[in-house]
């Protein structure tokens, strides 16, 4: 894929998801009421996982086609290692950040909220469990999901490229079994993964399958008579219902039966069918309205989000630190509404500034005399593999 044909929608929506994740991760943040999570029955996690699958298939599918299965699998495993190292680094720094804050300000609440207390009780065991991805403090549960899904994808990719419908059928079977029988991976010291990989894998693979589908196939899917109207209608119903629940929550007026119903068919752990269908409808309507060549994605408004999406791993890690810092400010300094806005805005601006800096540093690092060599590598590196 040439640099000029890069689909900026992937970067834009990935960047937007990172901003939503940062805002939503600040507990009781009033700005969070304006993110996806309080408007529809899905949130930034679905966007992140879907785009991760789509981008992984674009990048590693091209490598498989050009250089064979063995090399493609090796490249996927290399990416898994990069994500794993980033997660462990993030874990160590995050635990240090929370522990220092709790001790410095004599507020053990931070240890309980962020689920760091168990590490301080048994650090020699907790660190081993963290290396095994079984110890997952608050905020640190989506990267382990991504690592596991990408690791499995290394071996699923060849089959997905040849028999996409068969692979998706098996994926749907696993998804349904996980929802019915509630099997999941265990965490330390007790509990299960917040993002059940047996459930969330279906969204990752749907994204991957769509990326591997030829352009004519994707166009036929978008233009299938009635499908777009079905998606739009379902999305409208979900949006009205979820927004009404959000507004009613201000007055403690959400009926108990409504909460139980949503939890039953739309729980986040297993990616309930309500969340899955709501996101797929949202994605279908979005790509039908905002085509690849839409001027929005080359506008000054979109550029900061696009830059964040192009450096998503770095910006995600930064967002985790900023989320806890924002939580600390709201707890220890002020919980006034202007402070909620200021904390969110400051964090977003820091993320934008960091993304621009990373872009500048990357451009400066390219040797001026190696333009031809860089151009030859663009088909493999332009999408960045979700980096």
C-alpha cells in the first residue's frame, strides 16, 4: 500500500478512540458523559479492537502475500513481543506512580481503586503473575487482550485469508460458547479477565476479515439493499435508549429492570450481543457516510487525532499515566466542574503535543539520502501495524 493511498480513517478513529479511553479512564469524570460510552451501547474499546484487527490484517496480510507465511508469522510474533515489552514497562511505571501517590498523600484509596494493593502485599508473586499477563491492575487490561488476540492471529491469518467465512463461523461458535458457558481466563489473585478474549476475538477477526476482503466485496456489503437502513435504524434506537439512560442516571431514575437487561445482553466482559451489534451498526453507518476520500480526514481539525492514531502505542501508554494523574487532581485538589474540563483538556493537549513531537522526531530521523530506500519499504511500513 503506497503512502499516498493510506486510509486516514484508520488513524483518525484510532486517535479518537485513544482520546475517549483517556477521558473514560478518569473515574467520575463529567467530560466522560460526552464520549461514546454514554451515547451508545459500546465504547472506545470496541473501536480499538476492531481497528486493531483491521490494521493487523492489512499489514501482515500484505507481508504474507509478498513474502510468504513463515515470514508473516514471524512479523506478527515480533509485534506481539513489542506490545508485551510495552505492557510490562507500562505496568512497572503505573504501579510505581500509584504507589508513590498513595504513600505521599496518605491515601490508600488509590491502591484499592487501581487494584495495586495486591502487588504491594506479595510483590515477588505479583510480578511473576504480571509477566504471565494474569495480574491486571485497573486501566491495564486492554493491552493483554490485544497481545493474546494478535498471538492467535499469527496462526489464524493464513486460514482467514483463504477461508474467511469458515474462520468467522468458528469464531462465532467460540463467541457463543463463551457467552453461554462463561469460560474465561483467570487473573491474579482472583477473578477473570475484564476483556474475555474468547468473546472479544470475534470483533478482532471481523475487522481482519473485512480488511482482507477485496474492494468490490466491501462495496457490495455497504450497498446491500436494506442493510444500511437496518444498521441506521438499529443505531438510532440504541442511541436514543442509551442517551436516555445517561440522562436518567443524573436523577437516579434508571429502572432496575433496564439496567439488568442491558447487563444481561450487553455486558462488557464477554462483549454481549447488544454491544457487538451496536458497534457493527455504528461502524457500518460511519464508513458508508465517511468514505476514504472524505475531506474531513485531511482537515486541520482531524490532524491532531490522526497524529495520535499514527503513534497509538505511545499515546495509549501516555494516556494511562495522564488518566491517573487526572484522577489524582480531581480527588486531592478540586472536583468542581471547571476542573473536570481543565483536566480533560490538558490531558488531550498533552497527547496531541506528544503525537506531533513523535511525528517530527520520526521525520527528522530519516536520512535525507535514503528516500529511495524508504520508498521501497513503504508498502510494509506505511500502516504502522497499529503503532
